[in-house]
């Protein structure tokens, strides 16, 4: 993340498109991913001491109609009692396109957050922010369940967690299939002694995915924020969960997919325990339908065994063939194991 301090005529003009007066300072934060995903945030200081935020983006998933969905979703979360920085239009009531550093960017303003993120609260200490996030998980699950129980249906745009769909035009596949293909690509480089097992695992995974697809499109949906992590979780001075920020990946999604995507670990047993806890807590505010109960196991088998953290664990074992064999055995086991998720979906 590149951070600079520079106030000039260009940044002042950006500010005046949204706000009156003249800023006294600006902090520029570049969060671009690559040349096809340019993003920059300006945090302006004013003479009154207040701060204003303006964000610019040049990518294929940020455009005025999509920002309106973010804006609406923020308001829905606020209506449920969760704090989220509101999103604002410019002075003309729209989201203008602005030239900046050779990019044609869509611009929008955002309320300066009244609370710090878990990451900010711990000054970027990953261990401490992760600890706060873990402690907040039950409250996060309750929030998500409450959003799911509203069955919001005001957009066709999928969230970044989408399955059997793509989030942006540049995506060739959904992220789950993308990760599974990476798993197979690496697994096929393992010693020949594992070749047959790798084929079996891939066959099990693809057969399950094929069976899941027609069922998946019948599952209940809502509209979610879709980027829950310590940098987007807002907490008070005591580390208590109060809300979320950053809705630029939000969209419509299957609730059960969303829940499972939010809980992952390289350790199979730990991950399953998290999912079961999540389902039980979610049941406080959400009634799982029969089709959700019946499809939870298929969804787990599609999302989890070949997810990126499992691939990283497999790579970590390197040429320790005994460890590789044990991990492949677990992978194959949990692609067929009869996990009773329904018991936690009451």
C-alpha cells in the first residue's frame, strides 16, 4: 500500500466535485491490485478538523449502477443497527468519471469511519487483529444471518463470493473453480506414487460440483457485503464488534455459500468445527430451509477440500511424502465423509 501526502490543484478539484470549501491536507492511499484494477483513496482534512473520503476506481467491477447497489446495501445494514460508513454522490447527484494518473476513474465519496478497523486498532499486528476478529466471529455471523433473513433481492449483480458465476467480465471462472484448478495443477506435479489418488480426488470433486449446480440455483439468497476480514471489521475501543466497511465486493449471493466462504482453515477438523459453530449461531436469527439442510454437505465438498489454504498446506509439505500422503488421504476422506451439518441447522 503506497501512502503519500500531496495537496495540489488536481486533488483539490476532486474534493470540490463532492464538497464545498477547500481542503487543508490530503492523504493518498493507493490500493491498486494491478494495471487492470486501479484504486486510490483520498482522505481530506478540512479547516474544521473533519475528514472526508473520496475513492476513485478504474476496474471492470466499479461503475455507477454497481455503486448504487453498495449505497443501498450500506443503508440496509445500518437499518439493522450495524454501523457502516455511508456512500455519497457528487454535487450533481451522480458518480462522475474523472481523469487521474492516466486512468478514467469512477469517483464516489464515503463517510470517514467513526470506528477503527480491527487491523487499525492493533496497528497492523496480524496476530492481534486476527485475535479480535476471532472474538467477533459470533457477532459477525449473527449480523450475516439477520441480513440473510431479509432475503434482499434488489440487484442481479453477484457478490465476489459467487459460485457458478463470475464477479467481473475479466474473470474466466468463479473463484472456487479457479482455486480447484490451481490445486489440480500443483497436485499433478507430485511424485507418480500419488497420481492415481490425485485423479480420484479430482473426479470426486468434479462429480460433486456437477451434482450441486442444479440444486445451488434453488437456494435462498440475499445481498451481502462479501469481504469480511480484520481490515473491514469495525470495532470500538474495547475491541467489540460494531459494524463493517468497504462494500465494493458486495452483491447477491446464496446465504449458505456466503457463510461457508467466510470460514476457512487449512486444518480440516478445525474448519468443520468453525462451520458447525457458525451454523448453530446463525440459527438464532435465520431459519434454514429443507433444501439448505440437504445441500450443505455438497456445498462443503465443493468449497473446502481444494480451497487455497488447503493447497498452501499441501505445498508446505514439499518433498515430505509421508506428510503429503496423510494430507491427500484427509482430502479424499472429507470429499466423501458424511458430516452431519443438518444437526446444527435447527
